[in-house]
């Protein structure tokens, strides 16, 4: 038979099976704890990588995660502006060259 205790069901068919259930739960809890630790270490590692790439943050000083994210956002926005400016300049150069080519073609006619 099963006894309901909150959201979990506990086996009541003898102490051997109940101990197995408890042991299994304990191992699952240990695995979850190790996964959490590993995830936390991975997150810290990724923050360090991000700090290394950001020009406005010195990697030797202690910086809050919020500051790292804010600086990353600012840096990404700056990079986007630079990219747009470069694309616009390239388009202007191409347009100028096309006009120059078209003008010389007209003169040859």
C-alpha cells in the first residue's frame, strides 16, 4: 500500500524497499547539487570570458554581474553603430564608383 504525504508517495511494503527509495532520492539530490555547482562554475567562466572581451572593464578588478551585462549591452550598441557606419560608407563608395563608371560609359558613346 501507499501512504500519501504531501506531493510525494512513500512505499510502505517493508523497510528494505523504503530504504531503497530514500537512498535513490538522496543520490538524485546529490546529482542535482553537483549539476547546480557545475552550472554555477560554467556561468562564472562565461562571465570571465565576457569581461575579457569588454574594453571598458579591467579583468583584474572585481565587478558585479549587473555591471558586466550593462557594459556588454553598451559595447554591443557601439559595435552596431560602427557596423552601420561602415556599411553606409561602403555603399557610398560603391554608388560613387557606379556613377563614375556610368559617366565614362556615356562619354564613350
